[in-house]
C-alpha cells in the first residue's frame, strides 16, 4: 500500500478514502503482529508512516464533515 500525500487524499472521494483506510489498517495490523512475533520489519519507518497516513485521513474526514 502506498503512503498518500495530503493533496492525493483531498482529491479522493469519501468512499475511496474509506476503502484505502481499511486497507491501511489491515496492513498496519499485519506489520504490528509480525513485529510482535519477533520478525524484523523490512522497513522500520513504514509502521510510523502508515499511522500518520491514517491520522491524515481521519483529519480530512472530520474537516469535510465540519465544512458541510
């Protein structure tokens, strides 16, 4: 899963963003479970970036809700 920039996230529809967020959450849980089982992650910063991207998505959803 790609890490999205804010500009890309704002261009997404609500349904598309929801789908991408679900995919990111699933991938994040896989990465976390792999680390918890003792496996060394391929990219150590990937978990942090996924968490930040999910937070960006949540922020944009709240901003859209407030502006409507």
